[in-house]
């Protein structure tokens, strides 16, 4: 069985999320090990990404603690305990700038499989 982080990255990549970044939060956050940040093409795409993530988590034996952000939200958060996924529209990602906020943490971009 794959790890939760691998499942998240694979699912987001497969469903065409853009600019996927993983931030190691294990030393600064007692509630999660990783933030995964990605950009959706639009609000509808972000909703689909969240739904696919939840489905992939359950299919691989992982739990989803919570999902925040609904129909017209430009930021959806999917909390899966060890991994918290932030799905932004392009505008929202530029506005909230989470990568800048956590710039001192180890960060890695996911490479899209061609």
C-alpha cells in the first residue's frame, strides 16, 4: 500500500492539478506532517480535485478528518490527518501565498509524470 502523501500527489497529478508543492510541517505543527498546495484551473476543478482526493484516500485505507470550502470557494482544504491539502484557484493562491508564509520549511515541487 502506498503512503498517504504518495496517494495525494499521484491523485492531484493524475487529475491535472497544477504547481503541486509539498511542505514538510513535521517539526512545527503537532497536527500534521505535510501541507500539499496545488492550483486548480477554476472553482469547479477545485471541487473535483477535493472529491477525487477523498475517494482515493478511502480506497487506499486513509481517513479524511475534514473538508473546508464549498461550492463557490476559491480555497478548499482537505485534512487527512498526516497530510493537509490546500487546493487554490490561481488568484487565491497568489493572495494567500502559503509558500511564502512557510518559506523556512523544507519544500518540494512534484514533478508531473509525462
